[in-house]
């Protein structure tokens, strides 16, 4: 249960670190992006400034009305489907409550997005832009939000897939947690790269417009920046995925070693445990530092220990003897134990 919450946490964090950049003009759509709004309660940028249908109804009121209509339709369908399957009243009630909860969360996000668009429109009018120019800015904000939603959905699905695949493979809870954390870091890096790309696209569009270039030239400049940003992210993503591949292979080898009866009980006790380093004279700066004994390196008769970062000191991996390690928490949890004396790497 705790691991699955990471997906929701990652989505929330993603929302926090990817606020819309200042949108000065409507950008050409991102290459490969799907046009149009999301299915369901589509937010209508055209309704700002009285430009949409609805007889002057405010965008927020229109959103609430259409959202309630969709909720009632969904509830009726779920109830009819479950009744036809012979589900009990308790089961139907529980499912309907889940639908209401999910819809409430969805509508909260829609209202936040709509408020962002309203703020963009008001700021544009306050700057002296015409209503049509203000709507163009709102449309750019809408494009950003739609792409943000797709990125969030992609990340949540990836989190769930990572969790399910790890469970199916029978890996340990600690390894599941590590994989989800690695996935979260990858997603945060992708979100930051995406935001950087959007800002670079906006800057390219603004600079081209200031030079008096045509719409075709502006679009060409934006596409060039997009390709460069995409190439930079692809290179970084490949490096992150390669590092994760190494980490998974090491975790698999450590799991194999834990089950290897030919290794001494002392080695298996330290393997994958949290440890404290001590007794080093060549690297006294490491004494007292903590980390994880990731793997037993047979040919070196030492543990590969990932030492935690500490302040300005970055994390690093070293080969250390068992005598220099004190077990703080064994791999399976529980209490700590003693390591040994001052024999060194």
C-alpha cells in the first residue's frame, strides 16, 4: 500500500514543479502532441471574454454544470452494469462512492486549471491586449495544461507498471521501494526537462516575433529548439535508464547471494544491511558515515558499500571489508548488530 501511494505523490509533486511559464503568445503544438482537449469536461478557452456559447454563463459555472451531468451519467452506468452482474447493494454502494471520490479529485484539478486560465486572461487584458490576443494567450496556456495532463497520466501508469512487474517478479519489498523511487526520480527529471523545453520554445517564439519574422519562420525556429531539447533529454534519459539497469542487476545478484548457502552466515548477515563505517585510516573522513552493503564481491573478498551523501559530500560506492562495517539494520529489518574492529579496505 505504501509503495502504491508513491504514484499519487509523484503526480502531486510533478504538478508543483511544473507551473506554467509566462505565456506571451500561442505556440505551435509540440511535435507528436495530440490536438484538442481531454475527453469529458473539456475546458473551453473560447468562453473567456464572452466568446463562447452558454448565454454569458461563466466558465466556472459551465464546468460545474457539465461535470455534474457527467457524474450522474457515470453513476447510472456503473450501477446498471453492477446490477446486471448480480452485485450486492454493499458492493454497488462502495463502487459508487469510489466513482464520486475519483470525480471530485478530477473536478478539483479542472477547477485549478480553469482558474489558471482565468488569471492568464485577466493579466493579458490588464496589460492592454485585445480580447482576441488575450484568448490566444489563454489558448497557449490550455495547450500547456493538456500536455501536462498527458505527462501526469503517463507517469502514473509507469509507476503502476513498475510496481506490478516487480511484484510479479517476486522481488523484495525493499527492492520494490527502490525501483519506485528510481522511477520517481526519472519522472521528475523528465518533468523538469519538459518544462525547460516549453520555456525554450516560448523564448524562441518571442525572439523570432520581435525580429518581425513570419509565422512560418517563427514555427521553424520553435521546431528547431524543440528538436534540440528532445535530443538532450533522450541522451539524459538513456543514461538514467542504463544506471537503473545496473542497479537492478546488482539487486538481483545480491538476492541470489542472500540465498546462497555456500556463503558464510556473517556475509549474509551484512549483505543488503544498513551499515556504519569505522576503523579506516586511509579514508578517515568515511568513519561514522552510513550506507548500504549492496553486494559481496567474491573476487575482492569485500562488500560493495553505497555510502550515503552527507551535506556537501556526494554519495559514493566503495569496496570495504566486513571488519570495517557495523550492521545498523539487517536486510530483513529488525535490530542491528556489531561489525568488527579496525581492519581496513
